[in-house]
């Protein structure tokens, strides 16, 4: 299985939930105090809204098809297929991000994924607090179904160049309502599940994801 990684200079921060042995996960730096409200990051208001119902509450997302057309089309196809229903947020790192979209509650990886999508991290959108981005392997163009929500401004995840180390992680939307729910998820106790780390001890389930035009 592939691992979902974030490369940063001489070390990697893992954004994963796959079945290989995983490296130690650490944020790139100590959390810094920031506003509780997410930044807009240039994301327009006139975007496709998605309602994500979770076991902790409702999160409303806005997907930016203008800035990330391939990524949004990919995510919308997964949503329309009901792929995300019943999956969990399998990785939670306070002061960094929460990740979901690929794992069942027993930490098995959901199959029947679509082909990888082209990395659109060069679209000008930044990995700021409250933004939604794609998780991937160390191959820049390997993202499929997994995504994460940034808990703070994670500048080191942004695009810098079209190189293996510089592609970054593609932002394709943001939380427009329910950031308090995201912050509650970030507070849950985590531990190990087999060789998976930072796994919520209480399953945080995505009960449904619905496109709201």
C-alpha cells in the first residue's frame, strides 16, 4: 500500500492512513496562536457547497472548481458515489490538521478508488487554517480520495515549484461553516492502531457528504 506523506525539506510529515509501516508524525513546528476563524485564501463565495455530516456535527465546505477543476471533479464524483459515507477521520494532529476520506473505522483502507488526480497545488490557494487540501504519497500526482483540513496556516505545504520537493499539497476548498466542529475533532484523544499513529480512540465518522448546489 502507498503512504500518504507531506514532504518538507529534509524530513516528512505523514498525512496517511494506509497499510505500510508508518514513520513518526510530527508537525513541522510548534503550534502558534492564531485567529479561530479560517482565512479566505482567495476562495470565492460562489462555489459548490458540500455538507459533511459527522459524528461530531456538521461541517460545510466550499469547493473551488475554478481554481482546482480536476480535484473538485474528482471529489464530487466520490461524493456522488457515496464513497465517503461511513468512513472516518483516521488521523488527527492538534495544531496541524485532521485527515479523512480513505479509511474504515477498523483502519482498513476502502477499495474501489478512482485513478489519481493531477496535482493542482500551483493554483495560488494556500494551506491556511480552515482550508481543504488533498493528501497524497511522495509522488506529487498521486492524490485520490483522502483529504485534510488545516488547523493552522501550514505554509510549508504550499506550492513552490514543479519539482518533487516543491509541488506541495493542493488546496481545493475551505470550511465555510462548522470550524468549531473541526476544532472539536482536533481535541479528541488519539493513540496507535496497529502501526497507525494519531488515530482517534473514539471513531469520528463521516456519516454522509452531500453536494448542496
